[in-house]
C-alpha cells in the first residue's frame, strides 16, 4: 500500500491547526497544575481523607510519565495524528468518568487513564506542529509551542482555585470534555488521510509492564505508608519486597534485550547520570513543595482555593523570560556554570521560604515565589544541555524519553514525600511545644488570657489555643521541608561539577540548532 503525502497546511487551516495543538498542550498541563489547588475540595467531595485525594494527583502524574515513551513508539509505528486524535478522545471519555462518578476508586482509575491519554498527546503534538513548518521557520514553531509549555502550569493553580471556589471542582472535567473533543475533531479533519512512513519496531511489552509495576508500586508505597504505619504493616513489607524483586527483574530484562522500553545503559555516561539525577531530585523538591504549600494554606491556614492559587502567580512573571534568555546563554557558556548558579538560586529561594512565619503575610511568599519562577524558567535549558552532552544524535531522543519519564515521576514522588515530611515533623513540633509549656505555665499564657477576654469560655479557649498550636506546628514542619530542600539544592550545585564540561561550538548548522531547541523544549514538557 503506497503512502499518500499531502502538502503542508496553509492560511486559516494552518492558524487553526496551531491554535488547536497549543490549546491541547495547555489543556493537559493545566490539568496537572490546576488540580493541585483543588485537592482539599476533592477530598471533601469524595468523602475521603486528604491523603487519599493526593493519590489522584500522584497517580495522574505517574501515568503521564509512562505515556511519554509510549507516545514516541506510537508516532514511529502509526504516525502522529491518528494516535493524537485517539488520545484526546480517550481524554474526553476519562474526563466524563471523573466528572460523573462518586466512588473513589472508579474516580482514581479515571484520573490514571486521563493522565496516560494526556501524556501521549505531549510528544505527539510537538512532532505534529513542527512537521507543518518548513525548515527555515521551525524556530518559529518552537517558539509558538514554548508559549504553551510553562504558562499553563504557572497560571494553573489560581485558575483551578477559582474554578473550585466558584463552579465546583468537577467543572474542571466538564470543561475538559468539549475542549478535548473539539481538538480531536478539528485536528482529525485537518489532517485526514495524512500519510506516514511506518517504522516496524517491536514494542517491549515485558519491559513496559515491569516498569509499570515498579513505579506504581513505589508510588503506592509512598502514598499509603503513613496510613499503614510503614514497616509495622505486613502489607507494606510485602509491597517493599514486591517492588524490590520487580525492579531487579526490570534491570536484568532491560540489559538483556536489544531495544528495551527504556535504555538504562545511558546511565553509564557520566553527564547523563549526573544530569538526570539532578533533574529528578530538583523536580522532586519543587513539585512536592508546591503541592505541600498550596494544600496546607487551605487545610491549616484557612485560605480559599483561589487565594492559595494566587500565591503561585508571581512564578509566571519571570519563568518564560528567563527560559528565553537561557536558550541563548547556554550556546556560549559551560552548562555546568549555568546549572550550578540556577541550583544555588533554588537553594536561596527555599532557605528564604524556610523563614516563613506569618501565614497572613502575602509579601513573605510573593518575593521568594518571584525568585522561584526565575529559577524554574532557567532550570531546564542547562540541564538538558548537560545530560545530552557526549551522546550520539541517534541516542539523544532515547535519553530525553528516559529523562522526561523520571522527571515527571519525580513530581509525583515528591508530592508523597513532602507529605511524609509533614506527617513526621508536625507532631514533633507539637510535642516540643507541649514540653515547653507546662500545665501551670499554660494556664497563665497570654494567648489564653486574650481568648478569655474575647468571651471564650475556658474549655473553648483551650480548644482554640490547641488549634493555634497545631497550626504553628504545621508551619514549622513546612519550614523544615523548605530548609531540607535548600540543603539538597546546595549539594546538587556541587555535584554538577563532577560532569564533563559542555561547551557548544560557536558555529553549528541550522539542523543542529533546531534539534537542540526541540530537545530543550521537549525537556520542559509537563
């Protein structure tokens, strides 16, 4: 059967195509960022504890991560537009399940399918867009696509909070349905019967299933460890054994097959190993702390979803401009220097946030978040240059698939890990407070006297005081989490110098420049 190739889109069709792909990309990323602000309301709506609601975000991100390499295989096997259209149809169906069902585990399954379908569209959409641009204008296509990369994530929390407060959290999914179906229908119509040269490549189904069991098992362990009291539970101990055995099987399988699902041999390259470790750890801290702060602002400090989301709006001011600047600087500087400066900037941000002591002071969060936005915008470019340095061109896309999977999975793991930090540290601060305030001293405490003067009876005043003490313990536990993240980023800023120096030649071909820009953009996805 001959392959039928069509000319590139022109005129209004080309503009509509760009708009649909950009909106589809923004829709998937928005569903990751906006949902964080909704977690407390999701817990209340489903009638589950907040720790259970966290599963629906972490499992969504794990599914998103696993879909990235699968999307690349589908593009080579079936072309880009057919899997892209099918993925958005599934995205719409999964959104309907999430919007309609009230049973927690059915809802969780819908979120997982939603994440996997959304993850497929990210690499497919970028490849579709760039194919419609001639070589001399591909940089313009990369610029168009980059607009829809960081922006939806930084604007997601405030908009998601507004939806949760004014429309209800389920409207996130009701709004997904017409948007996803419209994108699928328009892109399918514009590219109908578009030809593609198929590459018959075997899918490593065994490696994929082993990896699914490892990452979902690890995420389940982190999600449920606190609820099951860790190693005091036979279920948790059995899960640890299962994850360890499956991980060993996956490593052995990945080293024994010719084209594994993920090329773990890449870790023999020093720059790739260093870069991916920093990328993984950095995103683990960033995503986990973002979720921790936005949820606790609502649960412990009484913020609305909209107000909690607004705290992250300053990140949008500097994120994209810094990314554009670093795209140019990395061509002339050693990526290790840029990465080290960026990591120290993150460390300064988190040390600054660890001094947060007034939940009602927006200024205490505005300026650190402004700096964090600048650091986020300058994070991906030098790290991509670092981890790809020294790899042949034919292995760079495989390296990006592995790096993206680990980075997105790190975000899910970080959300669960920061919850564990809070779970461990808050009771210790509450215990320390109780030890420092004995019964006789407590009776004369000025706060209790103030509450009594306001008309609180003694039992009510004591209960109110206990609530304020609990709130203070949460605040100190959050500061501990920020301080530990700051120390981790200082360590990573030193680790980056163990990699080989990366200096890009001054004169590079247009093809090499386009490939570099595309790789940097793909590393910023989700």
